[in-house]
């Protein structure tokens, strides 16, 4: 049976879909793409996810699956924002109701989920490196399969991609690079590469003719020499009148551009690329958000969406106020008072809340593309010459610039400010995006101050403090989303007791203070008096006041939404041992040594006992164990 009875989809639910793709005609493929877009809209509107990028890559992915076998060939979707159609075509359509949900399928490539996913994805600009590594492995192991790296023009702003391209051209390895050029990443693309891509113009028909001529000459005596002479003459003439392709300069054959919504044209180029047995880049032009009016008009808004009404195009869970928005407004306010204040980000002006600053102070705003290392080092250069630069990056992306933080910023003790957005658990984007490592790696760097606001008021105060000081780097880490019930500004000291108690000390920072305060109330109702201590400066030594309270209570719980290694709890345990201070028990609630899973923030918090109930239960368990031991 090839079609399910009473199906809403004529082609999408075929049991032989992957085989049928190879033989389907143009009209059938066009209808399949329409069905896929309808399916994506219906499902992503219920679960949230990356929409515009996936709508724009439907035909491209169908063409890839027509020409390659993802079970054996390696299809590497850079970042993974555009992999939903791939997941549908590789047998996961029925799991889309649980897309990005706890226990459901990932929004990115995930090999543990399917053999059709070539590698882990989530961060940009790594697909060419991974692809070249796989191509080398194929050659050394004498295996037969194709390697295809699909990279967007946004990801091509990342420096790692150019390091890899340099190696690809020199390697001569058969590797197919597909450049998905929609003139967008999340926000509008920037930089010289974007301008270069806009100048490249070559027709697929010309490329087929060129290959046919070479094949014809190769079949006659002396034909190879004649073909080479013609090619050299043609290239010399072309260089005189046309912009030279950067890719061909690097030893990579350039094919395109081709309409990324024309499956037949892309199929033709993919087949050519397979026959060339050398590094090839195929330039594919697509429209981000294609097929849905709202996302076509505003692809940046519909890049990543929460649940929304398909007919009206409006979110069912409006985001409203957030730490990012407050940060952006405070930057505008501080920018008016300080003409030396500048803002730097890496392709995320809207995500970090800096779009307003960019509009208000365009000469003091710098979007460097997906190039975090460059962003951090450029920040260092600006600070060295007397500016007050604020570099805003997501926690998970700041990881890429660890060496720059040490070598270019900390060693020279430069007054750089780092606004670390999406710190802690971020939710549905899962392990590749959770900001659970920054506390550990930042605390290792000498001389950097790490501040953790618990609400909007503290974020404003800490940012003002950071801009005013001129001695050494300061990092301010804050979560995705909104503040909680605790809204008082208690950021004046490195740490502060919010409640007093003689039985147990509860320690935390950031928005987890809300869970600690709620747990304190629950424990109080059971006759257990808990002191809640809020840490504002994660880099400062533990205060004498805190250590005395721990000595008096002899029971401690530290709650953090970070990995345990390098956590505050671990540092406190070491300090207690070093100071010879023994306690009845020290409980550390954190993400342990695991990669935090996808799911809502509240679900992940519950899994790690990082909510009021979990904190209360853990205290009661420890007290019970203490009494029975």
C-alpha cells in the first residue's frame, strides 16, 4: 500500500516516500512541497520552533533527498535551523507533535535520534569542518559515500568556515558544499561575504555545457590539452571582466547560483557535483519564510517562534517584558549619557535586545556576524583605546571565545563588559543552547568580575556599575525570559541574606532566588527555619557573614542551573574543607555532569530539583538521613 486511507496528505504519508522521491515528476514534487509547508505550519504553530528557515529550505531538502541517500551519504545541515524537512523525509513525521518537547525529537540534527542525522548540530559555521573530516575518513577507509555540507550565508560569516574552506581547497577531497543563500541569518546578514555573494552570477545551463565540452575533448587525441588551453584562455578573459569567485580562488569549483525553489535545476547541479570528484560549492538562492505570508514579510520575526495562530500570524504566548528587553533599553539610556558607550554583538541584535540601540546610535553599534572570537577581541581593542564597549552574546555562544577572553581581555585587565544572555537553562533548544557552562569557565579566569542579577532592577544597576568602572572586565549573566516574584534591588553588596534562619542555609543567585524563597516558606510551615543567601558577585570570595551562618546552621544547600564542575557549590565545598569548617551536610542541586535536556524551563528545573518543591524535598531528605544516621 502506498497511500494511507483518508489521509489529509496525498504524498507526504506515502510509506514509500523516500523511494518515490527519486521518480516523482515536477508537478508531484511541487504538491509534496506544498504539503510539507502546510505540515510545518500546523505543527510548529503548536510546539514552537524554527519556522522561517525551514519554510525556505523545503525544495532544497527535497532535491537533496532525491540525489543522495541520507542513510549512507552524510548530509550535514549547518546549525540545524533548516532540518525539519530532512526529519520528515527520514521517517520522523509522526513524532513532530513532540518536537522540542521533553522526551521528544530535537529541533536540530541528533545522531542518537536517527541514522539519517550525520552529526550533532546547534552552533553555526562548523559544517564544512565536519564534512571535510568525514571526507578524509571516507578516503582513508576506502569507502564509498557522498559528503554534503549545507551552510547558510549567515553561517558563512563565521571564521571557522573560512579555516575549513582553506583546507577543503587544498585537500582536493570530493566534498559537496551547498550554500543556502537567503540573504538572512536571524537578523539581516552583514559583511563583505554578503556583498560578494550578491555579485556571483553563473547559469546552470552554462555549467552543464562546460562539462559536456570537457567530456567531448577528453574522448579525442590531444583533447585534454586543447580543453585545458580553452579553459585557461576563458578563465583569463573572465577574470578581466567579471569579479573573481573567492571559492575558486581557494580551489573549490563554484556552481550557481541556482533557484533554491526549482527542484529540477538543483537536481541537475547536484548530479553534476557528484560526477566531478573534487571540492564543489553549489550556490543556492532561497527565500527565507517562503510559502507563509507573515514569515515572508518578516523572516527575522518568524525565525524562532513560540506557539502561534497560523491564520492571524500572532503569538499565543506574547513574550512581553524580558531581561533582554530591559538590557536593550538600559543601553539606550546609558548611551545618551556616555558617548564612548558602544555595543557589539554576533549576528543577534534582536535576540540580545540591541536593535533599539542600533537604530538610535548606528555609528556605535557593531554586528560582526557569527564570529564570537572576533567580537570579543574587537571589544578588547575598543576598550584598550578608551571606549566603553559592551559585548552582548548568548552564554552558549560565548563558549567559542574562551581563549579570547583570557588572552585578549583578561591578561591586559581591560575594562570590557560582557552581557551574557540566555544564561542557565533555556528550554526547548536543549543541550546545544543551554547556558550551563559560563560560571565554570569564567570563574577560572583571573581578574574578571561575574555579576548575576535576580531581576530587572538589579540588571539595570549592575549594567550602570559596569559602564562606570574602568578597572578590568565585568560579565553580567542573566536568563532568557522574565523576572520572578522577587523584584527588590539587593545588588549593592557581593552577597546578601534575604531571610534569616537557624536550621539550614539556602544559597543561590539569579532568578533561582525565587525558588529558594518559596522553598523557605514551605520549610517554615514544617518548622524548619531556613536562611536564604543571594550571591550577586559570583567571582568574589565567600563573605565572613555567610561562612559564620554556615558554621551556625551546619546545613547548606546550593541551587544553580549550571553543571556541577566549576559551580559555586563546588567552590563552597572546597572553601569549607580549606577553612577546616565541617557541616552536617552540603547539598548541591545543579545539572550534575550531564547535558541538560530539551523541554520547558520548568520541566528541566523539576528534573534537577531546581524548583521550590525539589529544594524543599531535598532538605527534608537530608534532615531525615541526618537523624537516622
